[in-house]
DNA sequence: GTCTATACGGCGATAGAC
DNA sequence: GTCTATCGCCGTATAGAC
C-alpha cells in the first residue's frame, strides 16, 4: 500500500512496475512517429504492452498522456544536458550536443525532431499543452544560453542561443521533409563551425 | 456549358465561379491554423462558404483537398518568387524574401510557417502527400540556390540554399513555439546580415 | 451542378466484473 | 489494481432529391 519509487520523472505518481512511465515514454515514441492526432490510445497501449482499458487507470484522458509525453521529453533533456555538463569546455558541450543530433539523423529524416514536431503540432491548439511544450524548448534554450555566457558572450548570449536552437530545428525540418539524413550531417557541421568562430 | 477560365493553379479543373480554388485556398488557410488532422471538411466548407455536401463534388476525399492545398502553396510560392525576380540584385531578392517573412511574424507566432508546419505534419504519413510537399520545399530551395549562383557561389550554392531555408524554418518554429514575433525579427535580421557577408 | 439527410466506421471514454 | 465489453459522439463519405 505505502508505495515506493516515485521515480525521477517530471510528475511523481507512484504505482509499482513503472507502468505509468512505460506508457509515458511509449506515448512520446509513438507520437513522434505518427503524430498526436493520428495516434490512438490503442496504439500507445500496444507499444507499452499494456491492455487498452488499463490505460485509463493511469491517465484519465488522452491529453494527460500528451502531457506525460512532454514530461518524458523534459526528463530526456535533463539527462542529456547533465551528461554534457561533465565536459570541461562549453564550446565542446555544444558541439557534442550537435554530434548527438547528427547521430540521430536517420530518425530525423523519417520523423523529424522528436520534440520539435510535437511542439509544432501542439501549437495548433489552444489548451495549455502548447505552453508546456514551450517550457521544454525554453529549458533547452536556457541551457545553451548558459554555455554561450561561459564562452564570454554575455551580451548576446540569448540571441545566440535562439539562433543555435533555431538552426537545429530548421535542419531537422529539412532533413525530415527532404528525407535526407545527409542534410543533418552537412548542416550540423556548419553549425559546429559557427560555434568554433565564437569560442 | 462549354466552360471558361481553367485558372492558373497547379491543377486545372474548370467549374465556373472558382469554387474549387476557393475551397483549395480555404483548405490551405484552415490547415495552417488548425492542422490537417484537427480540421474537418465542415470547417473548410464553412471557410470557403460552400455547403458541406457540395465539397464532394469537387474533391472526392479529404486527402485530395490536402493535395489541393499543397498546390495552392506552390502557386503562392511561384507568385512570390516571380515578383522577387524583378529586383536586379540576387542578394536583394533574398533579403526581400526575408523581409516578407518578417512581415508575417505575427501569423508565424501564432501558427508557424504556413507551409513548413503542413509539410511537417504530412511527413508523419506514408502516402504520397508528403512527397508532394517535399516538391514545394524543393522548389523554394532551388530558387534560392539560383540566387546564390548568381552571387558567384556556384561551388556551394546548394548547401547555402539549404542553410538559408533551414534558418527560416528554424526561426519559424521558435517564433511559433515561443509565441514571440520578435524572434522572427531578430533572427531574420541575422539571416539578412549573413546574406550580406556572401554578396 | 447544388444541397440535405443519413449511413458507416472509428475512437475516446465508461461501467463494471474479477 | 487489472481487464473486457460496450456506449456515444463525431467526422468522412454516400444516396439521392432537386
């Protein structure tokens, strides 16, 4: 009854076995591949290996599942930047981030940026979900901004961070639309070179 | 009976009054604001001021309406580049294009790039619609590439064109997600400055 | 060619047995 | 806490009168 493992997620509902989180990450994955609107709860249940009817025990509505998927992306972002923070030089952290994006180029070619495409889809709506997505994007921008500050660009760190993230989102869109992973490789190298000019 | 005005669209079905084209451009507009999946045929019929049942006389399926919306975007692109081609200097044409995007910043803040968000949404699907969208994107890239060639960058004109369009798509995504038109202004100026360094 | 009424299917959500 | 059966709505698409 008294439960254990609240888990390190954005939300902290208990429930042993991590079924809730399995659903959340499955939702994030399937939403990425199919889009939110074309994904049925049945799709997610299948992907998470949870019986359909049981989904409603953990998430009362589909929108709550979307919210959980956003939280899942935030967790992933925190984990990734946490790793990058172990590198000594901020410019290297940014370039390692780009390297990670390039490594994911095949996925990006087929489905786009996992978070960017989700945020874009949610932005067509009026409910609070779009704002939740904006927070995650802002978290990334803030982290990048911190790197530029450490590189001695205190004055325009914010605009540089926007430019950096925008560059990634843009190359992800074209990689996806053109179905060409090479776009990510070439443009990613371009972005890395730009970081070097600022170091 | 014998009909007139095939109209200058991508497709060329007749039918007086331009009802078909009114439906196509209404579709493009509503798809932009609501996304394809959340838009019903009733929404489009209302926007075009055409009775719902009558829509099926012009478009047998919703997908055909999506195709027509893509065609509508292509028409708009051709019209825009046609205007820009009247400017003497290629660098000025690119900067004028950016200026147009900045002028649309309020719309971009609310709904994103009219074509980029559509292409992104269609890319989650497997039917041919995504490829049709890719063609429009490619048409823009090709036109931009031509400008860079005229600026004497024959060697890397293609990569520069990809970078240019990606920069726009990226700033559009962030403008939209952050709901901040200023992002488009600031980053648009950045992009224009970059064009100047290549001129 | 125009428009209304309606069939059909799918999906989100609920009831309730276990 | 788990799972099945099912309801009710909504959106695409069609039939067919005008």
